[in-house]
């Protein structure tokens, strides 16, 4: 059985694409045959972060319109053997994504034996975002520790409850996970940011992880390498933990407390 | 094809239908548009084609003339389907009729003899300027809402999942129990009492048909608005210290026309 996971947030720029790239890579590294689909029609993005932008010929809309078949459009990832990317279309036509079309693509992926399909949602609560979550079995709701992002996450959770196929058909609800990204324990300590506990208390969804704010993310995206592959990086460790928890392994939270730099660090610098 | 109703291609029967009421307190389409945008901004399909009765009982002043085309198309833009009007000043009837709106009596959509239910409470004076959705079926019904029917007692509506911003739920004729709290920007309405296990952070309106003995309970009190039988209170200047974030209840005290809301912490709160 293929599991469809949507990475969604409501608010833009919170780290959905970064997360989609790392989680799909993490699942593939664990041996699962995984596809990651970019639903952000008009804004190509995922392919850059996965470093496959130069190999994009066909996209999701081409497949939906029958201009290419799925196998032609899927791009094999350069880091993992069993990871495939289905890029977003550059068409401006927002109606190009149809529910029947998306359903058919997901069915085909299922027939090809994919274990997981990760859907990178566009921002907002409009059509594109709804399309990305319609067929989800699980949702990873990405939120930054600030009020507007939390509020939008709450909205998208409501939409999951009312617009997903699982909800409409009265099946078991979409399994919800909360992922807090761009977390800075120092700023939380200084009272400039909501703590992860605050965010979880506001949203009341099980926490699957906290990803620290780090320059490594930008560096990884410049290299076209999903952050989870970085060596010796807190962000990579945090995403590996998320994948482990997703697979029901126990992992304590890391990178959530701030330790004031000790005297040696202050004298000699270093990270 | 051949069944009991063969031969009759259309058949008319009496039926009573629960529909949402919009209390329209302003007929200037531009101001209405502004208010709708404030209320619904970013959620153009919140109402998803919901049929609505426009109630003019709270109209401020009586305009000479109403631009029905503007109002109906504005509402349709938000996917509200106006079907009729109620309590409309006499001289405006003709225009509304021409806009294909039905003239409804006090009983609204009820085409059967009115059932012996209490009349709707005095209009809920909500702070929004216009078109506040009144007690009505939820436009975004929560999937798990399961009426636990008793024998003759009014059914209790139990909601197991958190109610999210933008969602609304209505417990018709009875109590509402929320087992996972409610977020800011959500709204619950019950003809009876409202019980919230977990945070109460949106708007809660109990006794929507005028039951002054209805109450609101929460284990974590922090609402945007509470109302019982039409007496409401907002909290722009903060929640009372002794109740904020704690177990508390809201009830109506006083009698006849002198009702006030009382908010008290619950004793067994440690
Ligand atoms: N943990 C992090 N630390 C620092 N920067 C981050 C982190 N996660 C994401 N970013 C940065 O935030 C920006 C937005 O990230 P990303 O594109 O993943 O968000 P998105 O939610 O997909 O945005 P959109 O809504 O536009 O699709 C990028 O510049 C990215 O490098
Ligand atoms: Mg993105």
C-alpha cells in the first residue's frame, strides 16, 4: 500500500520544500521506494533543492494532460537510488491540476510499487494547496514559531478535516504531525519567539520534530543537496530524527534548548 | 426505473428545512462588501453554496431603496446562496421579489405547521457590523460530529477533534461537547449548553434559541466571545484574571430583562 504524505503549512516560506526534500530523501535512504511531487504550479522550486533542475523535461501537468507518461516524467534522484522527483509545471494556468488528474497520477505511482509519495504543497489555502492534500493519508504540518504561521497551520488543519478524501468519505482521518522549523532556542530564551511547547499547545497536534534555524539550509539548497545529507549538521540530524519518528522509532528531541556559550567558547570562538 | 413514484415526475410535499440565517444590519452593498471581506477574507469558499435566509429584523434605519442585484451577487461571491428574506420592511418587498427572493414569514422555511419549539432568542448582538451568521448548520461540518441520541432528551453533539480556525459547528436543540478544544477564529453554537474539554479560544454561543439556563464550561478558558441567550461579551481588554486559562463557567444571572453574564472559575481547579 502506498502512503501519501502531504507537507503543508498555509503560510508561505516556512520550510515546506526544504522539508519535502529531506523527508523524501530520508525515507528513500531507509530503503523505501519514494516519489516526491512538487504541487507548486508556476514556481519551480523542489527541483532546485533536489539539484535536478537541469534534467527537467516533463512535469506533473504534462502527465495529467497525457502529454508524457509517468515514467518519462519521473526524475531519478542523484543521491538515492529509490527516490524519484515529479517536478512542478511552469504553466500559469491554475486549473491545469485537476482532482481526477492527480488521483490518476497517484494510482499509477501505486501500481509502480511506490511505498511513499510525498506531496510538496504550495502556500495558501486555495486550490493548489487543497489539491496537494486531497489524497493524503498523513499530513506533516510545517509551522514556524510565530503567531501568524501557527494561525495559518490551524486553518490548514481545518481544511484537512473537511476537504481531504478521507474526511469526505468518512474514513479514518488524515494522520496529523506537527513539524516546527526555523527554531532558534536562543531567541525563544530571549522571549522573541514562541517555544515549541507553546506552538504545540496552540495547535494540539502530535509533534514529530523541531528543526533548528541554520545557515546550513541555504548552503544545502545552493548545492542542490537536500539538507538531510549534510555532514555534521544539526539540521541533518534533526531531519533524520523526524524520519525515524515517522517510522515509529523513539527519538528524544534535540536542539531545542539554549546553552549560553561557556568561557572557553567565548574566548576562542567556534560554533 | 419503475418504482412507487412512477408517473409523477415532480411531487410537492411539505418539509421543514434548517437553514442558516444572516442578520443583515446594513443594505449599502459597499459597506457590506467591506464587512464580508473582513470576516471572510482569504476564505472565499467557506460557505460552499450554503442556502441562507436574509433577516432584516436588526436593520439600522429603513432605506428607501435596496440594490438587490449588488447584494445577492456579493453574497454569491462568497458562495452564500440567498433564498429568501424575512422581516423586511414592506416597501422593499417588491424589489426583493424581483430579485427572486422568497418572502418568508416568522417561521422561516417551515412549510409544515410550526413545531412547538421555543422561538429564537432575541437577536444575538454580535460586535460585527453586519451579516453575522446566526445559529445555523455548520458550513464546514466536522466529520466526527456524532449525535448521541437519547430517548426523548435533546441529542448531545459530541466533537472529538479540535475545532480549527474558520470552522463552525451548531448543536441544534441540545448540548455541545468538544473533547479536543477549539482554536481562535472558530465558532460553536448550541441551543443548550456548551462544554469544552481543553482550550476554549474562539466564539461560543449557548442558548441560541433563548434558553437562559444554558451555560458554557471549559477546562481552559480563553474565548474571543461568549454569549448566552443573546447576551454576549467580548474580551478585547483581556479575560478576567481569575478565569483566564483555567477551568471556568459562564452563566446568565438576573431575571427578566436584567440579564448579565457571570464568569466564574470552577472550584475543583487546582
Ligand atoms: N531550518 C532552516 N533554517 C534556516 N533557513 C531555512 C530553514 N528552513 C527553510 N529555510 C529557508 O527558508 C526559505 C523558505 O524555505 P522553503 O522554500 O523550504 O519554504 P516553503 O514553505 O516551501 O516556501 P513556499 O511557501 O514559498 O513554497 C528558504 O530560503 C530556505 O532556505
Ligand atoms: Mg515551497
